[in-house]
């Protein structure tokens, strides 16, 4: 389909098809508007390149081939919006795998910490740290819940929206009572592997 097509529109077409998917995988969570702007620009570039390639194909005497470019562009755009949840989940998993060794070491240290163990045994206390000097690289804060769930915050620590990864030995989401101590309800709790989960919440 791309044979004998103009080089620049082909490059822009391929960029427009691939860029939004790749960016969502690489940046599954963010408070910045830049990824949205970049995705919007990429989809505009894709649309423009598809029209340019369709016109070029028609001028070369291949009107049927020219219709394929807009068709692929529409499929790429629709597929992007319909696969947002799967792309975000995939991005979370990739991000977790890149941090797993550090987060596992951090959780192991918390499990042997007298403060964390005391909180777990008390079953009434939530231990919270934000920007604590002893935090591992890549962990902006953590919560130790009475249910022994450990929430490692990896993003949004300076806002009302937080996200990160959780170690849940029983594989359960925090209870309503625990959510109340955190100041906000979870709007995402997804299994990654073993006792590990991705979570996100908005705090009041």
C-alpha cells in the first residue's frame, strides 16, 4: 500500500498511527496535559497524512488504493479510543516491572519495620509518609494499612490525585473504613501479578 507513495506523508502517516498507542503505554498516568496535546496532534497529523496519501494515490491512477489510507486512519483512531483501558493497564504493568526490584525491597523493609508492624498489629492505625527521607528511589510516599496492605505512591504525591502500586497479601482491596482514613475512595484497583496491584484514588 505504501509502495511508490510520497516519503514525507508516509512517515507522518506511520507516526500518527503508532505515536498515541506508544505514548499511552509509556505514560499510563500523568497530571500533565502534554500527553493529551501530543496525542491530539498525532491524530491530526494522521488524518492530514491519510488525506494527502489518498489524493496522491488518485493522481497516480490508484483511486482504490487511495481509499485504504483513510480507512486505516479511521481504524487506528477508533482502535486508540476503544483500547484506552487496555493500553493504560499495559502501561501500568510495564512501569511496575521497571520499578519492581526497588518496590519489592522497599516493601520488604517496611514489613520488618517496627513502626509498620505495630500499625498492622494495632488494626486501627494507618501509617502515612510523604517525601520521607528514607524512601526508595521511585517511591514518593507510602501507606501501611491495618489490613497489612502496603500502598506505594509513585505519582501525584503533590496533588489530590494519587496512584502507585500495592502489596496486598490477601489480594483484597482496602476496606471502606481504610479508604476513609486515606481521605478518598479508590477509582482503580487492578491486579498486576501475585500480590501486586495498581491503584489510583482521588483524595479530598
